[in-house]
C-alpha cells in the first residue's frame, strides 16, 4: 500500500510556535519562558502598551498609590511627630498620578526589556480566530494581518464588574479602573466591596483625611486572612477613621448631582 501523503498539523510551517493573546501576568510569564526555550513567540495585545492587568490596573497601581500616600502623608512618622505631621500639606490627585505613571512606565520598560532579551515579539491589535491555527489581527491604523501558530494561549485577564443598577458616570461614580484617573481627591468616599483593592483604597484615602465608608454585604471580609489578624485589623482601620459597614446590602445608589446617595439594607441571612 502507498503511504498516505495527507499533511498533518505538524507538517505546516507556522509563523510562530506559540501565539499568546493578551499580555496579562500568565501570558507574560508563558511568553518569556517559551522564549528561553528558543521557541518563536508572539504576544498580541489590543492595548497600545504591554502589561495588561496587574500593570495598568489592579495590583501595581493600587500598591503604588498606597506607597505614595504613605510617603506624602508622612503616615509612618506620625507615631513620633504626631497625627498632624505631613510631608506635603496639600496633596492633590496629580501628586498621586505623577508617581503612578512613573511606576507604570518603569514596569512597561522592564517588560519590554525581558521580551527583547528572550526574543519575544509583540503586536498591538485585536485578534480573532479565522481557523484552528490562524488569527487575524486588526490594528488601530486599520491594517489587518494574518498569523499562524502551532499553539495558542488565550490569557485575557479580568475586567471590573459593573452592575447595571449602579449609575457609573466616570466622575463621581467610578469602578476600580476609572478610580486611578480621578481628577481630584474627594472630601468623602464610599467604597463598595471589602476585597483587597477595595480595602486598600479605603485605608489609603482615610490616611489622606478623606471621610471613608467601606461597605461589604457579607458579615466578614478578607476571609483568606487569619480571623485573629482580621479582628485586630478591623479595630485599626476603624480607629483610623474608616466607617466599616459589614452585613449591609446595597438597595440603591442615586446620583444627586452634588453628591451620591447610597441606601443600605440588611443582607438576607443564610437558611439554617
């Protein structure tokens, strides 16, 4: 019998061994490790800068803001100099954003260096599959290009949850990503959700003498931390001025123009 000459998937000459869609942490790590193994790697990201989630939103920005607030407010020195001590008397939103953008620029520069050192290529554009081993990438300039790969990794990351009943307006009612581009530091702040980033924002703005209310529908928060530590932490943040409301469900959020009004209800108890 004559052997079959039908080509298999491994017979094709692909453009890349690995194509990664979006440069979030898992995608970046996979790209660099594959590059170290001498694989041909391409990272496709719709953003115009590398980094994705954790560099431009979430972890790095929130930690940068936290350190900036602690430094400018003189928080770490207040135990010696007193609660009225400030490194900078009038801290504006631009002070926070200046440090934030410097840090983000540094993180992007480090990432670009890692990609170059490991021969990882990068393409800015929106990718869509047009076949099992082929994607079409549309760039902002309106160009399209087709790319083939033996393996694909889809690492799209996360995006902020935006409930339909919340009147987001990008100014006074914002999500966690929009919060990073605030135009001014508010006199009062309501944070809904006592997750890691929510607690960070609540405590750092309380340090700036902003009146902060932190609302969590559940009776507990940060449950991955030892309960004894949480008890002490709860006492500390309340001592520092955070109005912590646990077990409070949000009934409504109303934009009254000059202020935001949040109506609280009782979170339904669990059935026994």
